[in-house]
């Protein structure tokens, strides 16, 4: 049986590259493994080109690998490539796909000359593209148009499960700033909680559709996490990166104002981790929120590189990771979320999904903390985004919260910089005292 090809928004970005940039640039799609890069690229090649050759550098012949030892004579290179694959290439109408291109750096280096040659179009896919061993001794081509691919967002998840109604309903409610009412709100929250449990990895969604069984979905997600753990050893052979990844749920549940390294491994120092973080981000398995030292539109210029929070790039993997060392039956998040009884101390699941949704919308993540004038209490704004010349603070709440003191203090302190104020929660939409109280399912459509 053929694997399903889910509808993905990135298809339109790839089409834009083909129509506007493919004469001068190869397309490089970066993203975590198992996020669906190969599937969508091959689907695109089938639909938009007369023919295509897909070279998967994780699984190809020695003869094809050896072609890249000498790309000086491109006529002979293409002649051999067609002969070895049995696929005819047509000038201006064929695309050559370099899948998992990080595994053969010299193939990536050849892109410069292949694009300049102009006969065919080129798409590369990869993860861990910028770690040293994948860029060592090669000239990185400037002829690459880079785009990022993330796990399937809430709307793509809805398309996958055959729901063509929910996204439009939420968009209308948000546009009109209307509450959904008890029955509809409960239904929308139920669907969103299902997304949180399954997540956005195509394999996990496929398992859910085929088996309608969350234990089977959890097993699929554990396989993906195991794959990521193996990849982390390529970044760092000591296993430290894997420990940092595993400790993400513990760090968020601890409610600390930064990632606490001792939760990952005792005795490690900030300097040891500093050079590992960019490589972790290169793997697209984590999202990072930096502390904004000076909240404003130029937050990236004044971020605190040593003070950050980490999130997993997929909320479904987060739910599994939180109970990685226990059996599926002991993972209380599944039962609590399904029955709508997630306590406040499990609210960090919502924080992770909000981080994921903001990243997919093109935001860099920042947060802010302030000390109270009267006590040792720390006020914290979970996320800051910018719109135009203003900033929008978001405070994420789960369960029956009673207030939003942090948001109030922040908005008073930076009143001239603030545009829209949001409390993201699990209740229905309301507008009150200049604050949008957003149900979490509206965040993807902001």
C-alpha cells in the first residue's frame, strides 16, 4: 500500500521557488528527520516536472556516489547519471533531488556549478547541515535558496484527518473576535488536544489514521525520538546533547526562568554547552526562546545568549519524551488531556505547543522576566512577538488560573511599546480590559 502524501503548506513555497528563483538557485529544504521533506519534494517533482531523478545519499549506489568525485565534465556527468538511474532528463523540464545532502558534502558543493550550467533544476533536503563535519573542507554554495520545514501544524493535521471545517470555523471566530459558546468551544478544544497528543510528525499522524490507537502512536513517536538520539551522537559523542534534549520537559515543569543545565547532567558548565546549542538548532529538533534583555522590536540584537529555554519542535514528541523512561500506560498526559483534566503542573505542555505554533508562523521566540519590587517573586512573560514597531506579550495559562499579574506589570512598565496583549488559555475567547483571552486553538491563526 502506498504511503499517504499529506497536503502541506510548504508546497506553495516550493512552487514559488520554481517559478521565480530556480534559474539562479537550487532549493535547500532544511528540517528535522521524519518531518516529511523527502515525501513532499518527490510529490512536487512528480506533479511539476516532466521527469526527475532522486538521489538519496542515505541509500544509493557506490557508482552514483563516485560521480561526484569529478564534476568537471558535466556532459559526461549527466550522461552517466541518466544511464545509472535509467531516467531521461529534459532541459529546463527536469529536476534532480539531492536527498539527505549533508551525507555527501561534495555533492552540495557541486551545486554551484550545476546551477550555473542551467540545464536542470535542483532541490536539496537535509538536516544537521551546518555542523562542522558536514561543512568541513567544502565551499558552501551561495546559489541556494533556503526554506525551513516543520512538523505539520494544526491546520495541516486537520486536513490529514479529513476535517475541512474546523480551521475555517476558528478563523471566522478570530476574525470576528467572537466566543464559540460552550458546546462548540468544548469540541474545538477536544480536537486541538488530540493534535497535542498525536503531534505533527507525518508518521505519527499516519499511525493514528490507520489504527485510531494512541498507544500505537506513542510507539511510533518513541521510534522517532530514538532516531534523534542517534543523530545527537553525530553532534557530540559524549551523549550530552541527548541528555539536554531528554531534560526539556523536566526543565519546563520546573518553572525556572531559564534552562537549568544540571537537570540534564550534573557538573556541566555553560561554556561546554554554548557551542552545542547552534548544532542542536541545526537539527530542527528543538526550538529556543532567548531572554530579551530589552523588550522591543530589536530583541534579537540584545538577547541574552546564555539565558534561554528549550522546547521540542513537536508537541507530540514532547508528550512522549516527558514519560520516555516509563510505559505508555503510565503517561498521565494522554489520559488527562483526553479527559480535559490537565492540571496546572502539566501546563508546560501548552507552553511547548504555543512555542511551536509561533515558530511555524515565522516568529523568533523571546521571553522576559522581572523581579518584584516587594518580594523575591519573579514575573515572567512567556513569549514576546513583534508587529510593526510594537511588541505583543503572550502569557500562557492552563487550568483555572486566577490572574495575570506578570502581564499587568509588564504592560505597565513598557506601556509605550505594547500593541496587543494576549492571555492564551483553555477557555473560550473574550476581550476584557484591553486583553485578548485566546483559546489555545486560535494561536495558529493569529
